[in-house]
C-alpha cells in the first residue's frame, strides 16, 4: 500500500498522473475505504454533527465517484474511470493525512475559532490546493485544460458544501 501512497503523493506534487495507476477495481475499493477512514478522522477531530457525517462519509465518496464517471462519459473517456476515480480518492487521502488533518489539529490546539479570519484564509488555501490537484487529474483524464479541470473541481466543492448546508437544516 505504501507504493500506492507514494504514487498518490506524486500525483499531488504533479510528478505523475492518473494514467500511472493500474486499472484495478480492488485498488479503487481500497482507496475509497481509506478516503472514508480519513473523512471519519477529520469529522471526529472537528466534532462535527450527524449531518456532516452523512454528507462526508456517505454522499461525498459516492457523488465524487459518480461525478468522475459522468464527467468521463461526457468527454468520451470512460475507459479511464478506474484510474481517474482512484487518483481523485487517493489524492484526497494524501491531502487529508498530510495537510487537512495536521492543519485541523494545529488550529484546534491553538484555539483558533472556526469562524475567524485566520481559519477562513487557511481553509481557502486548502480549497485552492484541492482544486489544483483534482483539476489537474481531470485535465489529464479528459485531455482538456487546467482551467476546465479546476472549474469542474470547484463546482463539485460548491455542490458538496451546498448539500452539507441543506443536510444541516439550512434552507433556501
């Protein structure tokens, strides 16, 4: 598994792409399980309510994987699904372990309020990193450009946050 974590890290660092991963259903399932485990660790650290658990443990991996499939279908590249979905989930695992969890832990230890300007700026920086990493994966998988990939990544980010808002009881 360390071999694949290194491959995912190389994708995060733009040294490799989804095409460098094997087309393996087993690897996709294992990566999805790791993605959910990292999400659970994040939700536990942040002491998030049940609505967030529903969105990030159930809806996020399902919608992310389905979204990758639909996107590849739109571009006529469904043969790249296993590698692309594995890359998106795997880089999510790496970003979660190497960036999101440590930053969340540090903010908690420093007693930085979630609504503070500092927390907001850090969150914005993490969104930019997510969008660039995922956008590049999309770019490579669809033979499009980085702008298209980043735009689609940010669209997904907005969608999942809208679902979180709705699941938390936020209305129109």
